[in-house]
């Protein structure tokens, strides 16, 4: 089972991805996480990606496509994988079609107007990747013992540009996959558990 989670920044892709990957025992491949790890480690890919990520722009297609192509060729992807945050452009989707088969796309549909508050209020754990929201999480202690932080690109200035980029470059993927007939849309404005229940129904 090869899955793609599609949705605007803040739609809940990461949260749902963790649950799906655990339940179905498939690797969770988040291009955003891969870039953040590379930035932390100061690799050449990290240095290149940082300049785009800090502005809320997309990293160039060729950089992302190469990373994903190498990752899905690894052994643990033989029985399926879950892509979170990739593809984000039609060019990336076309590149993926050349190297991947049997893709099922889950589109998490949310009201774009609600996303700025979701993103700016998000706090993440740099150690385990868990995310929280300040409306329900009042301290900065992660359940793993880590200290929660706000991602630099969740600051208000960058959030608007990420949402604009989504509308211009990623939302067209909904039509792209609709034409192929392999996309299911779930209502991402429900609770986390309700969204997950709908995703499970869509996968089975
Ligand atoms: P995310 O954690 O998925 O929101 O990704 C954080 C940032 O990493 C994005 O705002 C982009 O700058 C970059 N990024 C992640 N995935 C991609 C992708 N598929 N294509 C281009 N840039 C990406």
C-alpha cells in the first residue's frame, strides 16, 4: 500500500501520518522532517533547503524528487510507504508517477481560513516530532520528555506565504489525482479521531 497524504500546511497530515504508519506498519516519509533533520545536521541539502523553508517557499523539485526517489527505493518500503508532504507540485507528482505504482491519495480537506491560527499556535517536539496546539497544551513539556518549540516557519510572516504557495502550487494536485481516479477526500475539520476513522475507511 503506497499512500500519499495531501493537504494544506496545518491540515493535520503529520498527526494522521503517525497513526497510519503505526497501524499499518509502513514507513512514514515526511519530506519536511527530512529537511529539518538535514538542517539540524548542517548537511549540504539542509543548507540549500533552509533558505527556501525560512521564506515559506518550496524547495526546488529536483532536490525533493531525488530525496524521495532514494528513500522509497530502500528495503523498508517494499511493502508500502506513506508520503507526507510530497508531492507538492504537479512536476513532483509526474516524477513520482514514473517511479511508484499503486498510489492512493488521501486529501485532508480543511477550511484555509482556519489554518493560520492552527499553524501559529502549533508547538512541536524537536526530539520525537509530536505536535500540540497552544489552545489545549499549556506548558512546553512533551510526553517524551522533550521541550516543545515553535517551528520558525510557523511564525506568522512565513505562514501566509506557505498558504499562498499551497493554493498556487499544491492544490492543483487535487485535480491531477481526480483525473487519475485515485484520490479520496476526508473532512479535516473534524476531530483527530474522526479524521482518522474516515482515513481508515478510505484505505480499506
Ligand atoms: P512541512 O513540514 O511538510 O510543512 O514542510 C516544511 C517545509 O519544507 C515546506 O514549507 C517547504 O519549504 C519544504 N518542503 C517539504 N516538502 C516539500 C516538497 N515536497 N517540495 C518542496 N518543498 C518541500
